[in-house]
């Protein structure tokens, strides 16, 4: 029996939740974002009126305000969004226990074993549409196919409260004419590379051989080929399965442009303290580091490095991050935001050998981090810190671990990040 996979996507999730509590937001262009004053201002979600005015998910608040002067903002309430996400997931669990979250607002459901109880995939989707609206007050789009890739594409094509079925017998008319970036994992840069080879549509990509794509795009080429043909090697995860954390990161939009090494150090120390504290909470160490820089014109560059040693404390993390950032930084192009991500995560070893010849994996640094964390939990985030934080308190006053933003998938798909 062919698989029956549903992809359920809550429409404008953050904005829809806020409009339940403030109906007045339905009558005006409205968006959920950060603080304009502190410049942590990114559009996370918007309503239909804001979308009609040209407001895009992921763009800065000031840019959205230029497009739509009447745009009304509210700051995100992540606890509220998590509560609503759980309510929707509880409905999903009435139909299957094979549920895989794709962010806070999207999920795949394998309902293959449920059709004898609840009817066809379409009938199950209709039940979910009705219940999410009646019981939670939110609208949802659902795609149905025999794999995760095409079902995700179906939900992207569906309007609110709509079901789109992608059948393999009608691919030539249903999805082959679509732009190639309609596919999952095909972003702006990948699209640009594909266009150089005349690959504009999903159909064009399907016409390419696996050998050609692997030659041009290496191992990424195989993934592109599989996505185009709806070949998904991974089953929908079981709802009780615990997902292994693959990376830990934080980023911030600074209160003013970062123009010199002092500014960069302040931000990087804050970010590294945050990611390393989260690393310790999970009893993990990292063998890889990535930094991302966004300048005042919103151009983004990033660089990553796999390490021969593990990163466990904020000083080690800072040393690597600072070196990577300085290799990219141009003092004639001030930065608007910085991001740090640790990857290649492994369980923290029970014993850490102190290094006699350099400071890498120095247990003293780890103990300092742990002591600072204890003091901050007891007396507040401002109770202790590195001396450099006093140089510019306006830059150092943020705390990325506690202010961590949960991005909806729509934000991650946006062209501006």
C-alpha cells in the first residue's frame, strides 16, 4: 500500500494567534515582530492585509513600515504560540502517532494505518481542518502525497482551509510547470545556480540525470534529484522519538551598526556565552563552528569550520568565532547583525584532559562559565560579566539565551534573513 503523508501548515501562525486575542488586528495591516527601538525588528508573521501591502516575512520592521505606513506591530509571545502548537498537535495525535514537527507551525503526519478507521487521506485532512478551526480557532493548509517532499509542496500550494493532493499520475500537469524554488531545500542561491544551467522549473530538474546533478552540485545534487522525483528516504518520525540536537546557535540584530573590533567582541562574547550554556545543559560538546554576518545593506555572508578539538566553553568558542568573523569583516561595511552556531555535536566526555601546552579545553574556562551561570540565575543577568561588557552597555544588555526567538518555518523560507 502506498504511503499517505499529510503536511499540515498553520496559516500565518503567530499573527493568527494574536488576532484571536485582539480582533482589532484583523481590520488593519498587522504583523508580529520584535522591538523597533532595540532594532531586534524582524517580521515573523503578518496578516493578509499586510501581505497585500507588500510586507514580507523576514524583513526588518523599518523596511515593512516604509512599505506600509499604517502597519501595526505586536511583540511575539512565544509561550502562547507553544501552547497553541501543542493544542494542534493533540488533534493530530487523535489520527496517528507518526508525527514529525517541521518547526512550531508545520508537521508531517503518516496516516497510512489510519484510513481503515477514519477514511481516506482527504477525509482525514477534512476532519483535521474542521477541528483545528472549531477547537483552536486557527486555519490550516494541508498537502497530501505519498512522500514528505510532495506533501510539503502541496501545503505550500494550498490556500487557507484548503487541501491539495499531489498524485504521481498527474505530475506533468500539477507540479512540473512550477518554478524550481517551489521545492523544499531549493533556496535563492540554489535557484540561481540551477538557472545557469537552464533549469527553471521542477520539470526541468526532473529531466536532469542524477550523474549531471552530482557532477555540478556534489552530494547536494543527489538531494535535488530526490526532491524533484519525490523520493524521500526518511519515514515520518514517531511522535515518541527524541530528535538528536544537530546544532545550537543564537543571533542578534544589534542596537547600532557594528563598526570596529570592540563592537564585534562584545556581541560575540554574549553569543558564545549563550550557545555554550545551552551546550552544557544538553551535556554536549561541539566540533564545528559557523558564523553569519549581515551588513547594513542586508547582505549576508557566512563561514564555518570543522575543528580538530571540541568546543566546550565560551572562551574557546569566542576564539574560533572571532577568527572566522575577522576573516569576513570589512570595516567599510558596518554589520547589522551577527550569528554564531555550533555543530558536529557529541556527548560531553565524562573526563576532560587538561592541556598543558595551550588553553584549548582548559577546564578552568569551563568552571568559570559554570560559576557565572550560577550567579546569573541567582542574582540576574547583569550581576556578573566580562569587563568588556562595560565598554558599551547598550550593546551588551541583551541576553540571547532568555530572549531566544522561535522562528516559524515561513521566516526560514524567506529571502531576507
